[in-house]
C-alpha cells in the first residue's frame, strides 16, 4: 500500500520511478560563489524552494521561509533557495536589496538554477513556487506546487528529531 503514494509522488514531482534510480542531486555554486552539493546535507531535513523574482507569491513567502528556518536553528534542518530567474543578476539584486535592510536576511544557501548540475531525476519546475521536502536520507517526501502549504511546515516538523 505504501508503494502507491511513492509512485504518485514520483509521477507528480517528475522523479524517477525505479528503486535503483540515483538519489536526488543538485550541485553547483551559490550566488556568493561557494560550493553547494545537496548530498552533503544527508542527515538533515531539507526544504528545497524553487522561486524567481518575477513571482509575487514567491517573494511574499521569503519572510515566512526565513522565519521558520530561523526557528529551527540548532535542528538538523536546511532551507535551500533555488532561483529560476533567467538572469542571475535578478537574484543577486534581490539579495543585495534584502541585505541592505537586514544583513542576515538571507542565511540559506541561495542557488541560481542556470549554474546548477541536476541529477537523480530532478528537473527545473515549469512554474514556481515549488517546494520539495526532503528527508534525512535524501528522499523527497512531499511536493507542494504554488504557495507554501502549512502542511509543508508540518511535514518538516514531523521529520525533525
């Protein structure tokens, strides 16, 4: 019975259906130039949030994302923001503006999708926002298209020790 929800999630998320498929992969530089590899976060619950600066609901949700992530400091949780902007400078400009208001406004890894290496069946979403909740083993356990549903936060909380 548990196989059916996993198959449905895989179909909806565009993830591989095979049990022998590679784990979800995402690697490349952050906007500030440091290296990022999703696999290095194994052992942590990850919320992967795809967004862009032209997406009003995405930008409106940034304070909520930051506040919730800050509330789980000290827990094995990482928020990862992936900008799908066509132009890297749009995402950089957004971050610069935020940091003028609050120097610690963006303390999550912030990636630009144009430079990321994707694997394990991960493809860029056709529309944003898109939120993936990833468990400590690296498996996608939930996918939320559109505004971040309260259930996404409940799922993260349920996965944390």
